[in-house]
């Protein structure tokens, strides 16, 4: 028997074990997100994917789909909350998009455009953040880190290396490297690791690659993130 949920009035089929996010993306329905990656266990940290299920707000990346669920996703209230979350991510870090080599390929930037976040709303913190160029192939720029833990999960669950972790709480939380020196170059991190490929912003950058594709010709320069992330086979 086919099972389905309703998202903004659209009937969406799902299979046992799928979350609301899984079912939505498989059906071509975009739910904004940053910390979600279908290769990893759902994490629910960024809260951008919050939807209303039968009147109760839940994280769609962790909530299992259930027969007869009525889900609200694209509403002014939810999108307003998502805008505020994205605006806070921008002011809590140092995201200078025109000067960032990830511009046009950055999911944070693309989600901001999708949600019509076009200017600052809160006062920027301009926190002092460390950069680490010690690795021969990878540049670590904590100014761009949004603490999504995708690199942490990829290094632990896929690469089996536990190179990255988070330390501290609240505004003092930061990305750390598992080495006595705290330097990426003193770990066994490799450019071929999954953790080198999953950063949604410009916090982990592959050296000597930044401008091989010119700004203006990158994926989110000419396509909305909603189109990209609902394509069949997209990770």
C-alpha cells in the first residue's frame, strides 16, 4: 500500500524509514537546509529545515514521515524564521562573499538568495577567527565555518580519522583539529577524504582550485539551490 504525506497541499509519497526531508527531496520539493547530507545520519543542528507538522514545529531532516501527516513548509512564518537564522549565521562569522573564493558554490550564500536575504539585519560580530594554511593541499578558514559538523561527521563516519571536532559552547564554539599542535598539517587528513568535500561554505578549501571556474559561471550563479538539491541523485 502506498503511503503519503501532504506538503503545502501536495501529495508526497514516502517509504518506510524515510524522513520528511528524504521524501520531500525525492519528490522535488525543496526544504531549506545546511547541515543535512543524505550520506550521514540526520543531525538537526541548523534548524533551517524546520517545518510545521499538524501544527507542531519539527526538524524535517530527523522527523520520520508518517501516513497522513499534513506538513507546512513554504509559509511566510517559517521562511521568516529561516531568514533570521541565516542572517545570524552571517553576522556570527566573517562571510565577505565578494572576496570569498567559494562565492557561487557556497550553500549558505545560495540559501540566503533563495530566502531573499539581500542585506544585513543584525550587527556583525566580526569575531577573531583563525586560519590554517599548514596543510599542503587544504586551507582551513574558520571565518567561514557555520558549525554544521558535516566535516566532523564525514571524517568520523566515512574517513575513519576523527580529524575535526567542535570545542566550546555558544558564541565561543569553534572548529578544532585533532592534533597536539592544533594544525591541520599535523594530521593524516588528505585532500581525497570525504571531509574535504562536504563543507557547505568556504571553511575547507582545496588549494590551487579556487578560480579554475570563474565567478559568474559557478553552479549557484545560474541555478537556484532549490533546483540543484532536488535533482535525482543529488547528495
